[in-house]
């Protein structure tokens, strides 16, 4: 019988998303149903955006969810290393093969030229013949060692056909497929090359991934063919959707696994809820364990599973209430422990007796403060300006790399310069939005403790309570903001 090996292959370029958990869960369930193995591979070919801190978060979050991989960068395995940046020598060997068999070509085009070419092609795929330089120019660029990339030769005509477990035969015209870059000008591989080589060398029998990769599959299949390898079974899962059927985006909502953990969702709720919306029949039981479930990929509906936060919260409540007291106390303690360590330095200087801890720390623990429109009425700034302040604050905080008090304070000072409003005045709506009241511990400290995700939902809540903003207004604020900072 065929040995089943699946993989989860996250790119460590951001905090792990609920979508990462969904794809990972199905890979695990499928492997376990078939007595197979799951490999965790870090796809860090984007050297600029990949970060060790995100790797750590991915591993921690998946572990928190109860997914235990059989091979991976932390535990090793026969097919390692499991981090792509450590496999460059391996990829070189296969590129050599492709060069020798004439399946790839060097491309010396500059990015400006490529941009122009794309415009001329009206967004049609770029092929080898479009990218060719005349003989003299090519000789010149070679002689003076211009940077080049290595691209895949893709047929100009014909149809690529591949089978998808969920969708059956998928056909794509080769005329629409670009001559994909396999090796970048710095000599490192792109995702496409590394992904195919690793799937093959790691013995992956079933590639189970999100449907956003369907368009890449013809290129991947071609690399398999050129290298004389057998193409694995592929299954592209429909992406998670919001209740209004829009795609669950990374930016629009708080969908990082860390956020759910911080808010007090249980790992089994996330696991079981994701399992149930994916169509895994026995996942909704409280004691659903990945080890004893049955998943048939073909039975997954193509409609796009709906991720309904209200249902998730309802299910979490059921699980919490059905827990044995002893277990729940342990869970509560573990959850609170993380916070207590963080809030300790901020409350210690303020308390005299232990019961003071509660009023001083409530806003540090809770998800959303209990706010009403009247709470903002005491502030001397107009409501529309308060909304703008809170929106621009988020624009400034969103891309902070190191979420630390000093950086946050610096950003708030910039905010005061941006609006030409004194620090004390501009801080007022922030205090209410974040701390829930004007008199409280330092709001900068709170921001540092609650983290980015919870900051975002508190700011969003405050903006909505103040009357909200339309998409148009939001766009205008963003435009004005960038205009000013770009001056
Ligand atoms: N590194 C890709 C991602 O993070 C994985 C794509 C795949 O599974 O082939 O989405």
C-alpha cells in the first residue's frame, strides 16, 4: 500500500492565521486516517519577509492546537533540513539538471523592461521568446555580468491537465502560464522550485493546500515532468469565508491564532469548529481527537466553509461549561498566568492590598472594554476628529515590527504632531478606547501588554461607538495620512 505523507508548509512571514490552522488540520486528519505521517516544513524563500519570531509563533500555535507533526525543524527527521533556507545546495543540484536538459533559461531582463513587456502583452503570460534579447545585447550583459534569473521554459500552446481530488480534471491553457522564475538573481530559489523539490525529496504523497495555489499547479507539474518525477495527488481546499461569504482576510480581521488564544478560546474549540466546517463528520464531539477521526477529502464541500465567530464563541461556551471544575480551573490558571507576568510590573507600584489588583488590571485582561457613546462626550475634541485620531493611530501602529512601549510612545508623539494637537488632549480618546476610562494606568503600558490584535479590536470598537466611518471616509483619512507623511 502507498505510504501516505502529507505536509504543512507555512511561510514564516507573519503570525499564523486561522487559515493556516485549517489547512494544517486537514493535512493531519487525512494523514492520521490513513496511518500516514505529517511533515512540518518552513518555506522561508522570501528572505526579506521571513522571520525567526514568526517561525516560533507558528510552531507554538500549531502545538497549542494539539497538532503533533512527525518530522520538522524542531524535531528533525530523515528528510531534513526542514527549513528551506538551509537547503540551497540541494536546489542547486536540480537546477543544474534542468539547465543541462535545456528546460530552463537565463533571463537578463531588468525590472523596468519586464514592466514594459507586461504592458505590451496586455497582462498575457510572458514566454521565453518575449524575454529574449538580441544577440549583441545579450553578449554585452553576459560580458559585464549583469544580474540574471533562471526561468522555466513553459509551452506556448496546448493544455495542461491535472487531477484535483476535490474538483476532478482541471484544464489550463499553457498560453496563460508565465515562464516562472525558479532561481532569483541572488542565486536562491523561489517558492515554486523549492516547494516541488522538497515535496519530491520528502516523499510527499498528497499535497493538500489552499485553492489560491491552483494557478501555480501547472508550473509545478511541469517541473515534476522535466525532472522525471511522479506527480503527487493534489487537493486544493476551498478558502474559509466570513458569514457574508467574503474571503477571510489576514488584514481585515483579527484572525491570528494568537488572538484567539489571548481572547480565551480553547484549542479544542478552534480545532473542532474548523473540523466541523470543513465537513469532518465526527469533529464536533467535545473529545474529538485527531488520532481517531476519519476524513475523506472527497466529501469536503467546495462551497467554501463559513467561519462564523458567533458559532465559534457559542461552541467555546459549551466546552467551557461542560468541563470538570478541576480542569477548568487549570485552564483558567494557565491562561491568566501569561497575563499576570506581563501586567505585574504595571500594577505592583500601585497596589496596597491584593484586592486592588482587580480594579487596576481589569482593562489589561479583558477583550473589549464596556463602552458607551457618552464615555467619549467628556473629551474636548469633536467626534469626527476623535474618529480620525483613532484611525490614524491604527495606521501608525499596524506595521510596528517590535511591539514595545518606546516605539508605541514614539508613534503617539507622531500622532500629536500629525494633528498638531497637544499630547494630553490627543491621548484622551485613546485612553477611553483602550483603557475604557480616562483615569487609569498608562495607556501606552496597556497597549504594550494587550498587543497588536487586541489593540486593533478596541480601536475598531471605539470608532464604531463614535458613529463609525464609511469606506469612503476611511479611504480619505488614509490618503490624507500618507500624503502628509510622504511630504
Ligand atoms: N508556503 C506556502 C504558504 O504559506 C505553502 C504552499 C503549499 O502548500 O504548497 O501558503
